[in-house]
C-alpha cells in the first residue's frame, strides 16, 4: 500500500475489517400492553431513536489513529464515499494512506434517521439557493476556475445526494450520540465539515478521546469563553453570533491541535449576494476563534486555501476535482502533528 500521496483508481485496497454500529440514542416507550392481534397500536411498544450510526473500514497494516468523518448540513456520510463525478472520495483516499476510516451519520439524518421527535420534511424547491450558498457559483453559472466537478451529470448527482433531517436539530442529542460513538472507537482524529464544525467543538469539550480536529469550512457554532465573546457579525445572509461556553470548558480546545480550511470565492467586503456574504462572516469569525485558542496557549491553525495557492475550491473541497490535493494538505498536517 502506498503511504504517500494517493490518486484515484490506484488499485485494490486490502481491508482487514469493516462493519457498522449504532451509538447513543434513547428509547421511547408507550405504556400499556402490546397486542400481537393489533400490532399497529403503539401501546406497549418501544422506539429506539436519536442515535448515531457509524460504518468503518480498517486497512491492513493500519496506522494507529483512525479518522472519524462527520458530514455537514443536508448531507450524510455518503458525502465522503465518492464525488459528484464519480472519483474516489475521502474514505478511499485515506484508506489508501493507511488510516482506519469511520464515517458518522448524526442523529435524525441518513441511516440514523430513526427519531423520537418528528419534523416535517421540507419539499419546497431550494436547489438554486444551495448552488449559491455552497459557492458552486452564481446560478446558473459556475465560478470561473471553480473546482466543483463540471457538467450537468455531476450537478444532478450533487442535488440527489442531499439529505433532509427526519427530526428537529437538537445539539445535545447530536453531540451525545457522537460522543458515544467516539467512546466505542477510542482515540481518533475528528474530521468535520460545515455544520458539524460547531457540534465537533462541543464534542471535544465532552470527550478526551479526540486527539485532533480537522475542520473543513466550519459554518456555525464557534464557541468562545463566556468572559470574552467577540461581537456578532452581520451579513446579508443574517447574523452570526459566537456561542458562549464556560471559560474552564473552553480550555479543552487548547489541549489538542486544530486546523480549519476555507476555500475560494469568499468576499472580503459586504455584498448583497447572501450565499457569498454568508461565508465572509463565517471565515472572519473562524480567524478570531483560532486566535482566541492560541491566545489561551492552544495550537490552532487557520488555512485559506487561496492564500496557499490552491484556488477555486467550493464549500466541498473534499469532493472538488482537486480533492487529492486537499487530502495532501490534511496528510501534511497529521504528519507535522505526529498523528499519522
């Protein structure tokens, strides 16, 4: 197995073990007696829900620390499997590099869709909004030099891979289940995307088995010591506010290496295009957040990919056409931190 840089279609991968499991969650119970002759009556029945689901593959000659990948909003763990144009996704790219790979579906999403609290599934058309919001371009035109896979077939696959929630977003439900999954896996590096960024920071506060965090375009949930909150930031997409946590809890984020990556086409000045202005304030808040961790003695790194000469990436750098180059960036970080 090649330990260095990986390429798509790099030949067979030998898997030593694979499987899946549920972690965390609750059990709802309806009082009464179950009647097998009236089985649709909920009386006396249970519902197991609000858990996370994890699938994993462990290559032969595996590296000691696994990677746990956590999807973003309107996604599930399938986002790591492949790309909209059918190339190898991060699951395969990092298996080729010798890492045990775990993929998480957070509660009430994807294969973890069983929920104890119902929610209506939105059915209003919204995909052009997503096209702009996730910086594929300004509908219907992709950005010049953009790295999202070109062509209508890839866009079709992207839209069809979007996954709604089956229940309300509940931070404690999500973080508790993710932490339970980590308890089962053991020490690992957490890799989050977008909306999972904030859930990931809260999971770090709860679980010491997280040895490092790699966060790709965290979009919300930036936690700060409650005694030193920065100002909320306004954009044409709305207001982004910091999330307070007790000062002593924040210190957990200073005990592990953290790196965040942001892609291209993020403006530096306000704009009335909400899908772009949204990321202006999120990136600005991320810079302040990284600085705050480091001021407290931590080891956090902010990376603008364009500033490193890697241009054109969308919100989905891990599945853009240069995703091998993005994987190389992450591999270099893990090597520098002696986490590989």
